[in-house]
C-alpha cells in the first residue's frame, strides 16, 4: 500500500519537490484529509466494473483513492503544471489516465465510449473548483451522458441551492434544472480547515443520481428552463409579474399568461419559489401552447 497523498506532510512535500504554487484563477484547494476522501468515494458506490471520471485531480489525492476502488479512472486536468506531478504521484496506479483538457470543452460522451466500453457503469467523482461548479454540473447533465450519477464536492452554498426543496430561500432555477435530471441530496458538510490553502467558505458533498427519465414531461425543455428562470428573476415579485416581464413578448401577452396559470391551477399571486417541479412542468406546457402552438 502506498502512502496517501492526502496528508498535510505529503502534500507539502510534493509541492516543494515541484515548486508548485496555487493559482487563484483556477480555484485550487487541495484536500488533506484521507477520511473525507474515503467517504466521498463511498458515497459514489463504486463497484468493481465502475469507470470513474474525475475533474480537476490536483496532485492526485482523490484520484488515488478512486484508483484503488475503480477499474479505471479518467481525470481531466486543465493546469499543465500539474501533469508531471500527477505522473509521479499516480505512477503506482496503471488504471489512471490523465487528459490535459478543459472539461467544459471536452467531448465527454466520446471519451466514455472510447475509455469505458468494458465498464458496467460510469460515475463522476470530483472536488470541483468553486468558480466553475455550476457550468460543469449542467454540462454533464444536459449532454445526457450515460452516467449513473455524480458525487462532487463544491461550495456549501451552491450545494444548498442544488438540493433545495420548494418553499425555501435556496430553491431557485438551479435547483429545478438539476433536479429535473437527477435526484439531489447533500451527503456531507466539509469544513474549510481540511484544505490547503483554506478556502473562505465551507464545502459540501452532493450526490446526484440520474433519473431514468426527467422528473416531469415537458413539451420543450429549453422553454421549460426559460419559464423557470423567468419565474425567479425577481424573487419578491409574483409569478404573474415575473412571467410578464421575463418571457419574450410577455407584456403583450398578459392575458395568455393568466389563462395558462388558470389552466395549470396555479394562483398568479404565488411566488416562483413555492412551485414544485411538477407545477412548473404543467405551467410550462400550458404556456408553450399559447406561445408556440397557437398563433
């Protein structure tokens, strides 16, 4: 068994050996607590034939724990300075492949086809850089990748928004977008003290389990997300006000919007955050009829 990377002593030694300094712009914070890494891996329920995708492996702390459990790990790393370090720290693990690429520009679907054809399922497990968490999560979901789920560590505040339930202050268009594709739960809170350098905020680990089919049936996904975004544009405003100001030609079509609300059995005086996913689905389908089908 090789010495764990994720200890304060070993992490500092690796950084000194390579003269590595953190780049603020890349949101680099390295985890130095093996127990927490093991828990993250446990939450992902990695089986013998699970292919694992990691994003932002850093110096390989989580990668190493994944490699011990998983048949194959493919990690995307954007920072060129980390490539020689990863080659060194992960040399004991022939089942790891590092791809030097920005995951947001990568064809992840094609990579899964090429690298994981022998696997039974695929999980994404990552400690995501804070500044780019939401775009990464949304890319993985919107591209309908053949993955079982995603277990990621991110800023606690973003985790709260993703897993929020209707009627809470954190519930918004991000909650709906993620929960449309997955079942979302926060599985662990991670204090800022277990990172170098210490971030300013606590983190949380969230588990997203992909639904077999989206939570609600909608006529047009883009329009559904447009309606949910408009509904939360100004949280203090009523649904009617937000939709009239937020939908294209909304002001001219106030009567249509009122009628769509009536048909969906939703009070126009309610606020966006009180609506469930099902209610948003119904409302978006009624609005779609008025905005796109009847001209």
